[in-house]
């Protein structure tokens, strides 16, 4: 029998399915009774779950990160589907098809790593190509880079999300760059590769996703500069040649300015063609993923609009599925 | 002898060359003496010119829009090159190579019109394709559309500039759209085609460039809606079928929201994937042209920075030509 | 026995009264028990109502828009009075005095329509008077215009609210205009009449009040331009004379700029005396109604302040009723 | 022979006329030659004047505030008409018709004072009426109040301007207030009377107009509170009755909040119906005068637009005189 | 047995302790059952308390401001510790050690008053010293000034808080002023003394803390000016000498501008060295107290970050206690 | 005969004095005549100078950075004193008293360096003390640090200005820190020392002051992080002990956040007590110096106000010298 995914669940539905558990908590309600609250997820999304009249024993029967079999009933609460759990029990991870739970499987991540390597090894500029090689051959860096999410919430907030965003952005950058001869293609590719590299330490992503202390106090723009400086030094030692000074300056500037505005935490505004272009394309890619996610996972099934997104100051239009404009024209 | 273009002129240089004249004025200085002030341009740029001790006779000897032979000397004034004119006389336009004076020649504009037609006739969606055909076969519209600048100053401020911007944007849109399956390609192309169509009446561009009254009081976003509504009605009459309602709504929304922010005159924020993408790509294209123009025409020849751009809140980095990063690596 | 209105209800009061029902929902609480939630209104206001342990049967026993007899008890919840319902049953609308439930009765609306007609037919300018006549004789337009609310919430959010706001604004405009000779009285009246006309399609107001898709994506400023353009064309055909171009431009500008600031969705700032004046007077009228409503319907009975209004960034001062400054002076 | 007023002067015109002189300065140009610069005004406006090759003797031959006969020629400089003076000599003020030079004559100011007195003596509320009487019978206050301008530049910047603005605003307030029953008419009138009273000391207006030190460091909103407090105390002593506390609070609040926004120097936002209404009506009146002045005095005679007003972020539309919409309809 | 303070309470702890009660309310839950809600405090903080199934009798058994013995259990609710009360009874205030409940005891307040007096009596400038004496000898003023909190929430929100803030600020001002010779030390001290004096009437602080009507409608900046003006007049009468005009102006300016920005309610920006310095030092002192309070009272015990502070737009870093940087270096 | 300094010069004064020359340019006026423009300075300020009818020979007779004897006359131009030069000739620097020309002499700089060293060597925390030692013993760093200005214009814009600002700020920090026990004194001192250290490479200050490319594209906040990271590594190698991680994080955070707001280029807001305090004290010190400089160097001698400072949005009040409040009280 095929699995029923979170994105498919409606109201008042009986559920008996396996999910990935996280953020479990034992809490007391106003009357002092204990209840269990946790987050359940599969690759299509996540939802809250409650078990009333819980106990320490239930709480201790599984850990965050375990797969658990859940029995219960769905209900709508504050506009979101949640599950009232009647039974919860851990499941052996051997019996699980990982592809049902992760947005990116190990294979997909590996494929993305290979794509990244290919693209970087084709750079024409020898200094940039050498520099890229230093990153690619740094196992600690690559391990973090391929596992980090691109954010705690919003777009690409899953293991491998940073890598997926970066590879997607490099593709985008490489098809757009030829339109504007003033753009240096190699700089564009390296900027796309490194613009968010500080996120490998800005975020913590072992169990659940959070900002590290350094992430909150220094931020990935400044942290990325440090990563780039260290690797440039290493690259110079390997190649025996000084890294071109202005080239490095342009690359650092792309990192430091890629949020585009002071109010979004860029200490400098983009002032080179490459920095300007990277800012717009990064923003486009992030917003396209965010919009897609909001539209496809919105639970208010019968509305043509998503719920209001305070941080974005707007709702998004989902439209009428049947009349959707991308529909194929009738055969002619 | 090859022509000396405006972009090639330095300080304290003797000039004897033909330019396109505009904005001529006869003014009095503080001592009451008359002088002639006018703008001279060729395809590489424009500059101010002054003739001291001028007279009504000189003033009447040519019109804005004439080609004039100028003799005089260049000097730097407030950071710009200008010419102190000693002699000015009109030149027969028959003896002129138009390609020296226009950024886009008639042939280039014609080629862009053909490109536009090809792209629009390949739309899959029949309603949008029919609509596009109505625009293409409207001679008045096409004549204005292929002659209008994209702005009074800033990017694409020359005859054919709007057309060039639109064709460039359609190309950009068509290579980017496949990256995001949620985007409807035909909507993206039509949105790129029509987003600035209100500019054909927002601007006046017969002699010199200016905003029309309607342009200043209503603006090209709202004026473009009217143009689209009229053509949609015409298209419905021709095809005998109602234009899909939601499709029209999405297209109008792209026009009305393409400035992206309230403060830039969009009465609505982009709320569909296509409107969001169009805003970023339009902005990218405009800024790439603007940056290119600022960097290549900046007269402060020996500086690695352009002058400060108040409306953009920054200088742009021009860099050291010799060390410019796009330079080819030495043959290996 | 005289009716007890919503605005008169206090805490912990037994209620047995008839109200207008809307927004009924059957929801589950955290324990999975069903309850009915609905909104009850009469002409003095509206309140939420809950019936615990509800069922599908109760839910199906009436429709939104029905009059229902409610038995139950009031209580204060989050600063608002609500009713805990013990019994709910539909009531025959024949037995009802409509004036108890609508802020504006049919007669009042009719009277407002007549007032509007009178005022418009007295315009001096023949082009504007003809245009007005085209609107007045368009039954579909007038039917919508006299039924639409002026907003989904905030000021004039009830059937006929748009009409009442417009007639009030025309009155205001007509007494203020003579103070400023530079204002064209006929333009002022027509601007007041048409400034919000796009709301007839921006909003949906058959059952409950909401924004239409077009309202959210295009907005009533732009939609009003279309309505005006269509009617102007019709007026030209009827009169056989072209509508004065600059007059139309000034009228359109008043519509497009009447929100006064970019951040409130005006794509253009007011740039004519009439547009400037209309913006201030429209704003004054809207804010006076809003303030009145906030002060008179505020339930925190013993406070001299209304609750904080986030969208307005302030509380309003209600003052001490007994010492209220408008009090009549003692007979002298 | 009838006088030629400043507003009637065009370019390159010979002038032999009497004006009011102010702001005279003796300055050196770059070559070290002295020239005289001064401002000339009559009731239709003001303009700069220059006399080249001036001397201390010329400079000392008249004072600011004198009437002077000027001979010279007009020219356009930076978009404004100025005069190149060839001869300047003082004129006996006895021979002058004051009405040619002041926007408001002594009689007009007296008439406005009377109007103000009438309106205030008709207040119903005895406490407010007594308070008003204390102001009216304070000769020092009334002398300043009837002589002060409403501003240094912008609207009503002439002797009596404050009084004219206040009387106009009281009229406006008194015709608008009946539209909104929640407004206390007497409070509205007193608020309009006193809202700008701090300007009598915020500005200096004996010779030329400037801000006083106190005006710049404390501002007329706060200074007006002091004036009101002192007079209230005096009124209480006279009447032997305490001034109603909440009434005073409401009146002070109207003064302190009448700029409407923090960024315009209001330390509090309007929070009573009267304060909200006063803010909008004061703003309307000020902007109507400003717009009128900009449109009627704009020297760019052949343009349909005024020059750009940086502080207002816009140009104003003057329109085509002949086609002006206020034109009378043809007799029917 | 030593007392257990609020700041020491953890989750699920049995409590039998005496607290100060305030804000008691009898409320109905959704099922119509009554419960008692109140705030309990001691000198380390405050928390909410609930007693389910309460009655009018319990509600009437004590008053806000009483000391009450509470029995019950703690629980975490929405990130804060609260108590589920099982028994509540009033306690005789004679048996209480006030120092356990007030942040500042009567003695501490008295000591601060003495400190203030000493500092003010040492001013060199006789006019300022006389003025200060008028304040110090005004019993009503001093009684309010020594009892008022500095705010309703945020920093120094307790009886005596204003006094403590002012004495602390005077100390700060007196050690900083010698660094900048352009600062007038006596003006700095008086400005620090009086900058918030309007708070004695802006706030109400008998039972609980709230803004007075005048506080909300006029604000302590403007109210402080009135207090200063009255006292200056009194001082002039006592000394028989006029208070130096510019000195008074500078002092008033310090009060009126000390919030530093329009958006924080200053009608004027600081424009004298003393006003600029006072703004920064006042802000520093307030923020240091606020930060200290947020960090020391934050209940999320195991986090290195406080919760997000919306009004401040950030979290604060608490750090790892053990590794805390202020740790003493090992003995060398 | 004693020297006449720039700050002492009035209008129309004959000058024969030696100054430091910079920014010399040979320019053409509108008539094509050459003139020499240069800046002259001594320790009290700088002014522009013009020599009309200049030649290449004059231009080549001295270099920027030379001392030159100037003969000519002063005049007021656009509110500033400038000199019309009649003779200019280079002067042997041996004959010069450096103290007349530099705001800080070599001795003063040396004294500041010693003060800095003393303060840093007294730090209690061994890790910070070791780190400080690494900076102090780095000759390249110290040479730049003691020569750099604190800015290109505004406060401390002279050789040694950065050092003077930092030593002053450390003094300020050390007297303020004891007021707030939550502040770590050693962190405060180190933060004050290093907050602007990136300026040693952000600025270029050999001949004249300018931003370096890296300064403009990366900025001193991010550049300071790199400097700190390198030195920390060096310090770890010297001491053989790891630098405490959280301590380093707190120090970096102070650098990165010290501008306090995103809009001033801080990529992070201050989130530790030390970062918050440093931001306020740095801002206070900078603004005190700027205000002092504006007030003391303002040339509009007879005004009680400085000219308007656009970047600061205000004028500053200079006051009436004679009545200045700091004046000593008459002996009693």
C-alpha cells in the first residue's frame, strides 16, 4: 500500500503512518496534566503532533531523529493540520525507505557534489580554478557544505539545501552571464559558489536547525570572508603564485554585499557588475524556491491564496488549479 | 580620416567634428552678455557646449535635431568634458553616416522588431499568441514601440531603447524560465513584452526625451493596463473566444507590480511566481545596462571608481584596466 | 419589549435575542470535540458566538445570512464580549424588522442614491454632467455601487458603506471647495464620486466581505481607471463630442493618486490642487468614521482609552463621559 | 501710469519702478570686485537684484526696509527673473501706496482681527470663551499674533500670514465640524486659533523673517503649550473658576499633535477626534496655499508644470491655461 | 528558613511562600468556569498566578497591594514560570521584611535622595544652584520624584526607579563631562536631573504602573518643560534676579531633545554639545539596565540567548556562565 | 612676530604667511583662462586658495605636501574664507615649526602611543593582555595605527587622529565601565582599542586622505575582523594556549556591530552588554569631537548657529559668546 504523505493529509483523517520525529517536549497544560508535543516530518513537509495524557515513559520511548509509527487523527488548528496521537512507537530505521523522509537523499547530494566539482574544474581563470580545487579537496569543508541547509526556515531549509541552492545558482549564473559581456564568467561562478559558504558554520544542523552563536553574532557574510581568506592563502602556497589582488577583492566584495541592502545585513552595497548581478540572481533563486514551497504546501486547500506571509508583506496567489494558465492548449 | 567620438575626447583638445545638436538655448550671463548653450551627441555619448558672445543670428542658424559642424576646444568643467565653441554651422544630413550618431540604426531596430515577432509567434498558449498577433499587426503601436526610449535618462535612453530592452529581457526570461518549472513560459514572455508598454505614451521622444503629461500624472504601469485591455478586447473579437479570465488577471498583475516595491510606484507587490520573477529579471537587465554605461562612459579617466551616483547611493568600481579580472590567462 | 442590541450587552448576561448569522464554522478543539463558531450581528455591531458540543445537525440547521434566535450567556474573552450559546434556531425573515440589523436600510440607501443623483445632475460642466449621467443610468453599476461596502473592515464596512462614504465626501467637498478658488468645484465633486469606484469589483460582498482576486492583484485605484475610461467612451458616443482631454487626465489623476503616498498604494503622488484636496478630505472622512466607530464600540467600558490599534499606531482617547467637553454649558 | 508688478515682469525688460528693499549685501566676486546684492519685493512676489561695480557709498545710501526706486534690466538666471540694477535710490515712504507692497494691508489685518474676535466671542463653552477673551484682550499677544508670518518661507510667509492662516482655518473648521457630530465645535475653533500660537515667538519678523533661537531649540508646538498654560491660569483667576481639566488636556493635545507624525516634529500622534480633524484641515489649508502660490508664481511661463519641489517630492501640474477645466460652460 | 525568591523558582516546584499581589482579576474560561488570575512579585521579579475554580469569596479576600501567602505548584507556560495556586490568604504586613519585596527599600530611596541633594548643592553656577534648591525644597515634587518608576515596563520599572536612574545618570555625567571641555558641567548635571522630571506626572504609580491621561496625550518631554518653567519663575522670585535667558533655553532644549530622534518623540534634535551628550549617556544608562535585567531574569535557563525582544529588534547573548569572559585569571 | 592662523583670518585681509599646500590643480575657467587652485592648511584648519592667470610654471614650482609662502587677500566665498593669491613660493621645511601645521606633532603621537601601551599592558585577562602585546610589538601595525586618520572628513581627520580617538575612547571606557558591573573591563578596553583597527587599511593617508579600494568594497568593520583573527592566531602560537573561544567571539562581535545600526553598515546589531556600551561611547566620542570642530571652526562669525549640516540633519547652536553659560559666577 502506498504511503500517505503529510502534504496529502486533510482534516479529521485517521492516520497510521511512520514519520521522522523531532523537537519532542513533555509539557503541562493549564490544569497541570502532562502532554507530549513533537514535530513529525516526511519529505513533503512537517506538522505538529500532540498526545494528551502523556507520561515520562512515553517521552523516553524514542529520541529526536528516530522514525516513529504514529496512530491518531488529524485536525485543523490555527490554520495548520496537526495530529492528535493515540499511539507512538519507534521503528527500526533499517525498514525505512530514506527517500520518503529526506528532501534530498544521499545519492542526490552526491550527484550535486559531482555537478559542483565539474563546474568548478572548468573555470578558465587559473587562479580561481586553483582556489576552487582547494575547496573541493578539503574534506571537512565539503562534508559541511554538502550537509548544511540554506536556512533555518524559509527556502532550502533541509540537509543539502545549501548545496542544492548553490548548484542551482551556478547553473542560473552560467546561463545568464553570456547575456552581459561585462560580466566575468569565472568570477560569477566562484561568487555563486562562495556567497553563502559562511553558512556552514553560521548554522547548526546536526539534529535540528538553529543558528550557532557565531552565526548570530558575526553572520555568514563576514564568516565567509574568513573562509575565503584562509583558502586563498592555502592556494597561494600550493601554486607558489600570489593570488591576483584585485580579483580577490572583487570576490570578497561579492560575498560581503550579496544581500544587496544595508537593512538585510550587507555592510556594503554591490558596486561591481558581478556583485550586482549575483545579488539579483541569488535573490531570484531564493524567492522562486520560497514561493514554490508556499504555494505547494499551503494547507488552506480551497483558497486561491496562501496565508499572509508577514516577513514578505504579502499573500501569494495560488490560482484556480483547473484554469491554471500553464495548462496545455487543446490539441489543434 | 576616422571620426573622433565624444567618448574619446580628453581635456584641452582641439575639436573639428560633426555632432547632433539638441537643447539649444540663448542665455545671458551675469554681465548680461549672451551665450549659446547646446548639447552635442554622437553614438558614444553627449556633452554640453558653450559659445561665448553669441547672437540671435547664430542661434537661428540651426535647429535642434540638425547635424552641426563644431570647431572649438574641450575643457573639464565640474567633472565633465565640455566644448568651448568658436564656430558652429549646420551640415547636410545627406552627407552623414547615421550609424555614427544613433545608438541603434534603422536596420538594427528592424532586426529587433523581427526578433520580437518571431519570439511572440512561437508562444504555445493560443490566447496569448492571438493577443500578441494583435499587437504585432497594430502599426501605430509597433511604430511607437520601436521608436520609444526606455527612459528619459538612465538605462536605454535612446530611440529604440525600449525595444532593445524588451527583446533583451525576453531572451533573458526565456533562458531563465526553464530553471523554475512553476513559471509559465508563455506568461513570462508576454509579461516581458508588455511590462513597459505604457512607456510608448508615458514618454515623448520626437525631438528630445521628456515625460508626457499623462506619463507624469498616471504613469506607464497604469497606462500599460489600458493598452492591454484594449488589445484583449480586440483579440476576443477576432478569435470569437473569451480571453481566459485568470490568465488576463495574471498578465495585468505582472504589469502593475513589476517595479516590485510601493516606493518605486508599484501599486501592488508581486504576488505570483511570474510577477516575482519578472520584477527581478527586469531589474537585473536595467541595472546591468546602467552599470555598463556608467563604467564605460565615465570621464574621470584615471580613477578606478566612477563618480558618485546619488540616485543609486553608491559609486561603481571600474577597476584597473590592465589587471582587469576578465583578462585571458596566459597560454599554458 | 424593546430589543437588546449588541452594543448594550455586558458581561455574564443572559441573552435571548435574534441576530444575523455569518461565518459559521464547525471546528474541533484540542480534545477533538466539535464546537460551532459563528458571528452574530445587528446594526450596532457584531460579536463572536460559540456553542460547545455542537454537531453537524446544528451546523446544517441554518445558513450564513439567516436570522437566528440565540439563547445563551455573554462573557468577556480577550477583551471582547462573546456569547456561549445554548440554543440556536433559524427565524423567518418576514417577522424581522430589517432596520434592527442593517446599518443602512433599503430606504436609507435609496435616499442616498437620490442625493447622489441630485448632486451630480447639478454639475455645471457639461462634459462632466454627461459623464455622470452615464454612470447614474447604468443599472449594473448603480446596483453594485449602492450595495458595496467601503472596506472589508475599518470604516464603512457594511452594505451601502461605499455609497454613504461617497455621498458624505461629496457633501464635505462641496462645502470646502468654495474656500479655495483654485479648486474646480465640478472636478472635486466628480473626483469624490469616482475615487473609490473600483471598489465595486475590488470587493466581494454578497455573503460576507472579502477582496476579489482582481482586487488583490490589481487594486481599486487601477480598476477605477478602467471604469472611468469605459464610461468616458460611452459618454462621447452619446454626446457626439470628444471628452476634454486634460479634464479627463485630471480626473484620472485624482483616482490614481488619492491614497496620497506611495506606501499606501498610490502609484503617483497628488500633483494638482484637486488631487491634493481630495486626498486630505477623503482621508479626513475615513478617519473620522473610523475614530467614531472605535470610540463608540469599544467594550472596555470603564477605560478612558480604546484598545491599541496596531494599524494606526495609537490608542484613541474616549475621555470621561460625565466631564465630556461637548457637554452643554449650564443655562445662563 | 499703472504700476508694473514683479509677477508681471518678463525677460530682458527695462524696469523703472519702486520696490521694498531687504537683505542688502556688499560682496566681492572672484576677481575681487564689489557688487551689491539685495532683494526687491512688492505684493506680488520678490526677486533678487544685482548691481555690479557697487561701492560702500551705494551700499550705505539706503536701509533694509526702505522703499527704493530701481532702474535696470531683467534677465533670467537659474530659472528666476532677476534685475541687473543700473541705479538705486531711496524713496520717501509718504509717497507710497502701501497696498502695492504688502500682501496684507493694515486695514486687511484689522479686518481679520475683527473676524477672529467675532468668531471667538461666539463660543458656547464659557470656559473656552473666557479663555479666548483673555487672549483677545492681551495687547502684546494680539500685536504679535496679527503681525507674525506663518512661516519663514512656504505658505503664508508675510506679515499677517499667521493671522490669515488662522482665520481661514477657523472658517474651514466651522463649516466642516457640523459634518461630524462627534467633534466638539468649540474645541475645534479654539484648537484652530491656538495650534500655531507658538509661532509668535518661534519666528522673528521685524525686518526679515527668521527662526528665533527658542524657535529652533524648542519649537512652536512646545512654546504654544506654555502660552496656553499661562493664559489658562489668568483666565481662572479672572473667572474664579477652575478651567475644566480634561478640556484643557484635549486642547493642549491638539497643539502638541497637530503636525500629525513624529517625523514632522509632533511628540505625540493625534488621539482625539478633534486632534485628528485639526491635523488634516490644517494640512489641507497649508498645502492649498502652497500649491496656489507655486502654480501662480512659477516663472517658467510656457511649461505646464512647475519646477520640482524637493521638500514636497513632486512637481505640480499647472495645465494649459486655455483649456483649463474650471472654464465656464458656454451659456445654454 | 531562608526565603525562596521568584528568580530561583524552576518548573514543577511546590511553593509555599509570601508575595506581593497585584492585578487580581476574576475571569471566566471558555466553559464559563471562573478562575482567579493575579500577579505575584518580590524584589527579584514577578510572575503570573492562576487559581482554577475560584469564587467571588476568594477574589474578595485580599486586595491588590496586599502581601499574600501562596501555596501551589510552578509550571512553564509560554516560556514563563507561573504558579497554579491551591491556596491564597492575606498576610499581615507587620510580619514582613520589606526588603524582600521592593527593589529599593525606603532607606535606599532616602540615601539616593541625599546623594541627589549633595550633588545639586555643589553646582558652581549660582542660578542653577538656586534653581536646584527650589526643586529640593519642594516636598510634593520630591515625594513624587523619589517614588516614581522610570517607566511602566522596561528599565527601572519600580518605585524609586526614576530617582535611581537619575542619580546614576548624574554620576555617569559627572565622570564623563571632564573628558570634553566644551561641556558645561553644571548644565550637564541639571539636564541629567531634570530630563525625565515630567515622568512624575506622566506615570501613575500608586497601585500599579500605568500612563496617566496627560502622560499619553502630552508626554513627559513637554510636561517637563512646564515643571522647569514654573520652578524657574519661583527661583527668580526667591533670588530676585532674572534667570539667565540662554542658560534656561539650553536647559529646556536638553529636556525637549533628549530622546534624540523624531521617531522616539523628540520634537527637536539635540543641537548643543550638552544635549547631544545627555542623549547618548541617558540612552547608554537605560540600555545597560535593560540589558542587565533581560540577561539576569531570562527564564530559558539553559540557553545562551535571551528570548527575542521585539521592541529592540534582537536577542541578547547571555553566554556560557562557566566560560564567562569576566572570569578572574588564575593566580599567577 | 607671531603667526596668524587660518582660524583667525577674517574677510578682506592681507595675508603673508606660510602654509602647507595640497590638492593643487591647474584649471581653466569658462573663458579658457588658466587658474591655480589649491588647499592651504595649518593646525587650525584649512581653506581654498586661487591664483588667477596662473601658468604651468607656477603649477610646477611646488608639490603637494610642500610648505609655501603665500601672499594675497582673503575674501568670503559661499560662506567660507578663501585666499586670492598674488604670489606663491615654496619654503624650506627646515625653517618651519612643525607644531604650527600639524594637529598632532610627532611628540604628541609618541606620547599617545605610550599611553596606549600602558593601558593595554595593565589588562588583567592574560589572553587579552597577550593579544594586545602582539599588536604593540608589530611595528608595521603600530606605524600605520599611529599615523592613520580616523576618517577622510568629519571627526579626527588628521594624521594620528585614529590613535587619538582610540586613546580617548579607552579613557572614556575605563571611567564608565565601573558604573556597570555587568561589563567586562578588559573586553571593553580591547574593544575600544580594536573597533576601528580596520581603518589602517580602509584609508589611504600618505599624501591626502582617501578611501582605499578595499576600504570602499569591504569596509573597516570586516577588515578589522581579519586583523584580529591573524593576531589571535599569532598570540596562540606565542603563548602555546588556545585563545578562549567565547572571548574571541565577543571581541569580534564588538567590532562587527559597533556602528550600531544596519543602515550605518553594521551587519549585526550589538547583542552583548560590551557591544552595546561600546557603540554608545564610540558614538558619543565621535559626535563630541565633530560638534566641537563645527562650533569652533564655523566662519559665520556673527551668527549664533553653525551652517546646516546635511549629513547630520541639523545646525548646531553656538550661542552668544559673552553670555555663554559656562562663564564663571562673579566672586561671592
